[in-house]
């Protein structure tokens, strides 16, 4: 059931042949028979006048400042919590190392 199906030797292609016959005698006619002359490049249209960047109102500046402050507070909270988790993990590993060291150094003093 899971063995590969190999064709019998009489129908298998030889290493020097291909299953797809080569295309011979195929000639494409030219796309057109007219004589083309090079055409000068089209003129570049003038750029539209530049628009002013953004116009901020006092309300939109207040919203942008509040959004930036909230973003800084959220990112700061996440970074501080990650630092705190790393510090707690390091302290736990240090305590485990001290306990293991004391247990392994004096096994007969219990």
C-alpha cells in the first residue's frame, strides 16, 4: 500500500529521452509588418501645486498629546513589569542556588 509504484521497464523512459517531445518547426510571425519610427517622449506634466502639510487645531493637538502620553505610559508599564519579572526570577534562582549549595556542601550536618 505504501510502496512506490514504479512503471515496468518496457514503458519507463530512458535517461537520454524526455516525456515531452521537442517543438520543431515552430516559427512565430512578426507582430506587425509596418515600419515604426521612434517617437519623441511625451512631455512631463507639471506637478500640481504643493498643499500645506497638516493644519492642527488646538483640539487636535490636545488629542495628539493625550494619545502620546497614554502610549508612553502603557509602554513604560509593560517594560517595568518585564524588568520586575526578570528581577524576581533572578532572585528566586539565586535563593535556590544558595539552598542547593548549603545542602550539597554539608550532607552529614543535618
